[in-house]
C-alpha cells in the first residue's frame, strides 16, 4: 500500500487524510513515477527514471523507441513491462503489463 499521487502531489480523501493505492493501481503508480522521472536526476540513484525526456515524436520509429525507453526504465520493477506505446497529441500512452493485470499510463508533455 502506498499514498496516491496525482499531478505531483498527494491526493487527499474526504477526511483530509492522504488516500492510498494498492494492487494494480499501486504498480501502475510506481511505473508512472519511473517513466516520468528523468534518468540521472536523483543523486542517490542515477539509474532511476527514464530517457523519455529525450524522445521526439518526429524521430524514425518513434513509438518503438518510446517502448524501448519505457522498458529500460521499468527494468527494476519486477514483472512490470510496457507492451505497447502510441503517440497522441498530448504525449504518449503506454499499455503496461504487471503480475496483477494490465493498465494504461498516459504521459503528457515529455
């Protein structure tokens, strides 16, 4: 179980306390963190994060490269992998498989 995070902040429930996530939603939240964090930006763990900030929708085979960058970032998250990537007007949408099921992660403005 972990605290629910959206738009860079904790989500508060009706009682004013942080909401929690667990199961598939928790794994997808961890995956989103790994995909959005710039690889090398944390001094205590330079391997955490992704290279998606360097990705461009105009490059050759852009969606294949986005998928490869996503899977590189997800390597340390046991059993979690991106199975597809598609470019949309607002960024990228990844289909992600986990040991607890599948879900989608949408990333905007990379």
